[in-house]
C-alpha cells in the first residue's frame, strides 16, 4: 500500500510539473495576463482575437446570441463559423476575464487537460504511471502545439479531449466518449473533431479484430511508416498491407463497432448547433475552394471506392521537413517503442502507426493520406501538421512502452533511456517555449463608437474593440475576396449603414450585432450595409436583398431586422437529445454500457470478472 501511495503521489507530482512547464512556456505569450497579445493585420492571432471578442461583446455587452458578426467581411454568420467557440463551456473564462486574459486562461486549462487526458490514455494502454505522462510531454516539447499557439491556432489546444474520448470508448462509455469528442468542435476545432472521429472509428474496427492476426497488420504499417520517401518500396509494402488485411479475423466487431457508432452519434447530436446552422457556409466554401493538385486525371469523377484505392498508389508528396522535436532522440525512442508495441500491444500500436502514416503527408510508400483525402467531403481538409498532433501522442506512448519494457528487462537500460529523455527535455522545452514568446502588443483604446464599416491599417481585433466593421477582413469562411457591395466610410458609394433605396438618404438606426432597428416616417425600401444571408428577417418575415445587401420594403413605423441562424430550433432539439442520451448512458440505464471492449493493459478486461485463483 505504501509503494502504491508513493507511485500515485509521484504521478500527480509529475503531472503538476508538466502543467507548470506548459504555464511557463505560455508566460511569454503577450506578457502578463492582461497585457495585449501582439498580432499583425489579418494574421491568425488577429482572427482568433476577433472571433473571441465578437462573441464576448455580443453576449456580455448586448445580451444577444452571437449568431451574426457585422464586424468581419461585411457581415457573416458567427455561431456557424467553424472556429467559433461560443457554445464551449470554457468560453466562460473569456466572458469572466475579458478576451485577452480569458484566452490565456483557456490555454492553460487546455494544457492541463492535455496532461490529464494523455496520462489516463497511457494508463489505459497499460503503461506505468511515469511512462503514461510521456504522450503529453512529447506534445509540449515539440514544435507542433507550441508553434500553433505562437501563430494563433488556438483551436488546436483542445487536443486533450481526444485521448479522454478514446479512454471513454475503450471502457464502453460511449456517451462520455461522444461528449468529449463534441467538446473539440464546440471549442472551435473542426479538424480535431474530424481526426477524433476517425480515431474512434478506426479504434472501433481494430479493437474487434483478433490480436494474434492484428500484429501482422501493425508490423506492415510499421514497415510503411519506416520507409519514408522510398517510392520503390510501394508495391512490396502494398502487398504486405493487403496480405495482412486479408488475414484479419473479426471477433468482436459486433460489440466494438456499435459502441463507436453510438459515441459518434452523440458527438454529432451535441454539436448540431455548430454544423446544422452552417450548411450554407459549407455549400459556399465547397464552391469556392480549389481541389488539391493530383497527378491523375480528376479522380473525383470516379466512384468513391475507386478514387480512394487510386489514392493509395499516388506518388509520395514529401514529408515534414525540419526536425520538430529539436533532436532525433524522441523520434528514435518513440519509433522503436511503437515497433515493439506492434508485436506486444497491436491494438493501440496499429492505430498509432496508421496516424503516423497519415501525419507524414504522403511520404510513406503506400499513400494513406491521399486515400483519406479522396473520401467524400475530405478534399478540403488540411492535414499534415494537424495529424502530427495525434501521432506525437502515440510517439510518446511508444517511448513509454519502450521504457517500461527496458525496466522489466534490465533496469540500467531503462535508466539510460530516462537520462536520454531528460537531456532532450532540458534542451527542447526552452526551444519550444521560444515559439510562444511574442512579447507585449500595443495598447488599444477600445473606445466604442457608433457602428460603421471602415477600411484602413487597423487590425480586425482593433476594429471590433472600436465597434467598427471591416469589409476587407480576409478571414471569411465563405471566400477570401472582400465583398463589393458593402461600402466603407469615405468611399464614393457609401450612403450610411442603413439607407433608403429611392434617394440614397442615410437613415438613423440602432445597430447591435444581431439586430438593426429603424424608424420610417413614410413607406420605403430600406437597405442595410451588410451582406444578405439566409436567416435575416424583418419584423418576423424573411428579409429580401438588393445588390447582395440586406433589404426590405417597409411601411411607415418602427421596424427591426434580426438574424436567427437557419435551423437553430431544430439544432437545439438535437443537442438536447444528444445530451440526454449521453447522460442516460453514464447513469448505467442502458444495458450495453457494461460491455466494454478488450483492454490492452496488464489487468483484466473492463467489465469482466477477474480470473479465478
């Protein structure tokens, strides 16, 4: 008991040290908590500060649901934007502390979540308590997550929800798995949501295969992952993968696939307000986005199955480039550990090796990345460095498996590995921290003025602080070209923010993010200097448009234009249904919650009785 207590205390202390490391790395992000985060015009940090401030201002100042943003690109949907975090529970930090301090607090909370999720997943894989922390340590000491934070990719810091979702699914808690996965999309991380869904789906398949056959598939994947850039190995490796896949024998798919499907269904229902209100955005983005460059004649004219298979034979496209770990030590130890796990722990090693092959951007002989990109709807995904976040976790767990095996085999060897890892951390942690040390940005007055569309050198975020919109904001999901219809102050065609179509006269109006109220002394067609979009109404009836702007013929009197995201009511119903299913599964009312999938740890399978003495 004393030894177990000491082990638990050591694991907690190591976890706190990792959280402290993350906080130390973040210390230089804009200086003190309330100091401005430096950002340039139209840079990623500018956009993230903008989208967080739009939500904070709409809720805290105007008391409205942040459905519409008049501040970006002439006006556009806010709640439906893929990176909007307004329904995320931790967005309360921004509401309570303000945008700058709230984002910094959110980053620290996400790093702590990553440490917790990485540790629980490592323990679920059967790693010792110290080794279980290596997944999070590898992420914090690489250039991936610190680099994303440095440039303003806040949405990727919610990575910690994915290992938590995985642990929940492996323990048969499909409702909790769905909730954890849903948090990534609610946090504004659509990429993490997609990758997490693929992670859970792949795990549902691999966990239902016979372990003695699965190790051959894991070894074939390891071979594909080791031969980076070796195009001549495409056919031998491909044949090995085909042979290993054909040798598989499903034993538990009837148990594992329904669990994965239920978790994914809960995640989809809980996030309904994020995607069901965004269908118009998806349609516009699909029309405007260019297809990726491919060496074969347009494979999208082929049936989906043939297009995916042709992607496997696509030529390698190159790999990551610079060493993102500042040393070959973590890659070597993690790679050897994954290779060892492919034989001893193939259920999770095969999954990690799949992600490894995806994360190297098609540099593997058999191009799994291009095959994934040719799935319906997947051609818009930007993948390489995003997948790397996930395989970095598996690389850390692989290193943990190697250290544990060395400890069981010959403890001096484990000590050598631990010293090598410690030496890498001592040098890599400061280098990773430099990616986030941005200094202190300039102070901004933030004096609110009557709303108007303006152009100029100020950033998007500074414009929002002054209650100004920027028609030339480049961070619009529905296209990069600034709208031509919306005019800014000082331009020849500017008639005000609300004007009368007949004579172009400016009309006084009360403007908030989601509402525009105007009073007429005579009937007239009123035009609002913002983009027309489905969801705008006037006095409860759908608004029309004029030259791409919101418009409506109105009688004399006071009228209110209001925006309500399309299908919002239905999305709330679906979200409530998803939460009900998830909470019901946690209460144990559903009989299948006790049917957990096999564990790869050293103990008995979850949900089963221990073996007789």
